[in-house]
DNA sequence: ATGCTACCTAACCAACTGGTTACCTAACCT
DNA sequence: AGGTTAGGTAACCAGTTGGTTAGGTAGCAT
């Protein structure tokens, strides 16, 4: 894609096991390119391309120290991904499902409650689907 | 990719604004293919391909009612994505950052506490970086 | 029977991806 | 100065993706 939004770039970057493994490694701390490429049966340029994809998505940033170019995890895009999935949490989370049923009941005007179970607790402001 | 793991397929499916828009529409309830294609300046086959990608990733399932093939959201893969991002939550969540500092302090043996602030609350079992 | 609607597959195309080899720069170490 | 190490770019290749047009199938309506 010639012009890709940030979220699409993030998802595309995460859609590769090698790149996810690199992120998992960086979650433990900074690492050089050599260090990052060690676990993979892959040439340097291939890793270099993966890092460029990750950097373009904003998932990593690169420093400079002598002949090394240490990579650092940047979690901003991951936070956006988390926010994205939160929009759908009610589709798998039981407590949200109960909350949905409760709110539906309220909306139907039949607010005699406890018919479908009361919501235990829930961040109401997270629901804007 | 010829053999793609489920998480990769999910991320790849989500890396397209059209497909995310389709999911957003399905979050409001089942819809026919025609209905789903309405908002897009795109031919039918293009939508059909998008739906196939989403179905292959397990993000939707398709029923059959007369000449319609209603699509339904399946949130399982989204839950996996949420679980993935949770592994990195400590990189952007302040309370997790404080928890990290606290645990680091404990591990260093200098458990005199309150030096870097006490953790407010935190699901410890979610941390297995 | 005929036509319309909903949806799909097939074949094609341009652009992108993920990998390679070959080659280059920059920094360190004798 | 010369060699080694870390890392990058360029050119290329096969396979995938996202779109198209053309044409086919299944179900409903007249």
C-alpha cells in the first residue's frame, strides 16, 4: 500500500512470527542487530528488512553506539492495538456479555432487573461500539 | 506464506482498513455480503476476497439463508490478539512500570520499599515476559 | 420459463513481501 | 595501513495481495 495508516502498518508488522520474536526479545531490553538475528536461520539483510518494517510501524527505535545500532522497543503502537481489541472485548468476556444483556434489558424499558443477571462490574465508558 | 500460524493470519487480516471496517460493522450484528459491501467503492469479488481472508483467520463465520450468506463476528482471534498485547502492557502502563520497579527492587534484595513508589495493584500472574 | 438478485470462482494484473547474493560504509583493533 | 566486525543498500526472484472484468450458480419473483 502506498499510503498506509499507522494501525494497518502496525498489524502488518505484527503479522510475521520473526518480527514478533524480535519484539519479544526486545521486551527483555535493548539489543544489537547481530544479537537479534542470532536466533534465526536468515541472512543479515533479511533481518535488516524486518527491522525496517518494525521501525516504520513505530514498534522499535534505533540508537547509535559505535558500530552498533541498538534497537529499543516502542510500545505506543501496541497500546493502540490493545485499544482496538478492547472495542470487541464484550464479544468474548462473560462479564461484558452479562453487561450487554443488562443494558439491552434497560433499553427495552423492562427494567425489573435480575432477570438476566446483574452486571458484576464494568467500565461503562469503554463501551462505545 | 504457505503455512501461517493463526496469530499471523489474524494480524494479517487486521492489517487492512476495509477488513477492520467490516469487523466494526459486524460488531453491530449479522450482515449480508451486499450489506457489508455497501460502504465501499469496490466490486463484489473484492469484498468476497476480504471476507475469505477474515473467515480463514477465524474472525468471521458465514451462515446460509436462502440466497444470502450472512456473516457473523467471531471474537476468538481478537481475544488472542488482546492476550498478545497484554504481554507488553507494562511498557506503556504506568502502574505496571511502577510494579516493575518494585519487583526489581525486591529482586535486588533492597526491600526497604516505598523508594520508587509502591505498586497500587496488579495481576502478577499476567507477567511472564 | 424467464428474469432478477446475491454471491461465487476464474483469470488476469500491478504492487508488495520475504528472502537471497553482491557489494558498500563506518568503526574498532592491531 | 590493513583486517575484522556491525550493519546497511541495491538488484533480483518467487510468491502473495488487492484489485479488476467476465462469467457461472442458486434462490426468489413474476
